[in-house]
């Protein structure tokens, strides 16, 4: 399963695993793929500690980091975490408070609420200063040879600084137009993410999107993302011109995931149709587990979701309250339509073994119908 991209990055398998959990990133890397640590929410200090932890466990293998780089509005155009938090209207906080009150979920103290909001503001406010400091941490590591920008066109300064360190730059795209812009910005790898994926997504399905992005890439390597859980999916992606796959949702229910058992059970009970598009989680269109909490934001009496990052910051309060009250109907999590394939406790290693076996089986079946 070697492709030009896996050879360039020095990995054995064309399996790239996006995860906010360092345990998952390390386990996939040890298994021969490449873990990509979703670090946008981390402080530079937290990122430093997480990379230390991963490096101690991957036996010198290369790793990747996924970051968010804000737009180019200038240092004076951004707000501090506290300024973002103060932009959350009382109307929105009253709406979620009333929603959880009506559900019989015990409230938390005002001091705890403010503490959670402040914590989420620190994590979700993606400022220029923070992204520069994060990139500085990442580029100081010899173990990191691939970084990925999760939102928007990758800034020129990011590409230049990464290339100066010999680090390849990737970017997520949801249509061919985005692919052309990222290619013009100088990125080395495009991640074509279909609407089936979890988190921020566009509207084009994977099987349509992947070959369109491959064409628009004009030779830039493409990773396929969105709905991938099986070895046959990888074979299909390679057949459509991609050089590997970018997987996220599948790892949420592994033993290495940092989700609680209750959260994993909530995902096990879901079917693919339960992963729907909404702005309830971040203010941007994203695919997430459709719960009573998400549904409430689509009611006629609901306020309009706030812009990002204020909606994400505000959700710190109801999500923590729901978690404390052990009522996950009023919580949600980014997950793709692959949730329908996630129905039992497993491990990263067993999932990769299953995927590889399925790939071989699918390849054998394909050869049996195409041989002369």
C-alpha cells in the first residue's frame, strides 16, 4: 500500500488519523500510519507536553499536527479570549439554561459556569498570536514532518516557515475551487473531505469530491476523507487517484480515545442518519451527533447560532452541565456518518488490522472480476 506520499513522509501505510487524543495519534503512528494530533484548541504549553508524550511512544517515527490558522486581518484585528467571551449574548445563555432546566438537569454554580466559559474561551479563540506560537512549537520538533491547516486558505507565512524546516503542509478542502486556492498558496497535500465527515464540512459527497479534487490538484497529492471505515473504502480512494486516506470518526470509540464510556455508548447506539449537519456546535456548518440539544437549536423559538468561536465557547456551559448530570441527550460531538459502522469497543491496533485484511479481500475480489 505504498504511495508516493507515504514514501515522501517515511511511513508504511497510507492511513492518516486525525484525533484530538494523543493516545490515538501515537497508536496509529506505531502501527505504521501517521497520527495527526488535532491541536488547534491546545495552548502552546499543552501542545509541547503532548508532543513530548507522543515522541516517547512512537520509536522515532514521524508524526503530524493539525492546526487552525486565522485569516490575515492583522494582529490588531483579533480579540482576546475574554473579549470573545463577552460577546456571548445573555439571550443565548438564557436559552441553553432554560433548555437544560426544562430537561431536569441540575444546574451548576455561576462560578463554575463562568470558569467553564473562560476555559473554553482560552481553547477556542484561535488568535494570530496563539497560532504563531503553536507553529513555532511544532516546527521545533524533528519528529513532525507534516502539518495540516483545518480551516481556510493556508497563509503564505505558514507555508514558507514550514518549507524552510523541510515540513510538508496540507490543507482540508471541500470542493475543487478550494483545492485550486490551496494549490496556489503552495500547499503540498490536499485533504478532500466529503460531506459525510464529522466536523466542519461542505456539501459534496466523497465519491464525487475525491476525483474532482484530484483533477484540480494538478499533481499535488490528495488524501481522501469522509465516511472511511473499511479497507474497501481505501481501495476505492486509491482507485480514484488519491494517495491515502484521512480518518477521524472511527477512532472515537477505540480504547485509546479520551471519550468517556458513556459518550462512546451514545455513539454505539447511533446510526448513520444520526450524524447530521448543524451550526449548533461551532456556528459553522458541521456534522455532529444529532441529539435533543442540537434539535433545540433548530426550533422556531431558538436564537440564531453565534458566529465562530463564540458558539463553541458558549457550549462549554451546557456541555459540562449535561456531562455532570449524566444526560448526554443535551450534549453532542463531531462525528461523521461513519458512526453507523462504530458499534463496539475496540482498539486502534485491531481496527487497523481489520482495515488491512478488508483491503486485501477487496483487492482480491476486484482482481477476480477484472482479470482476463
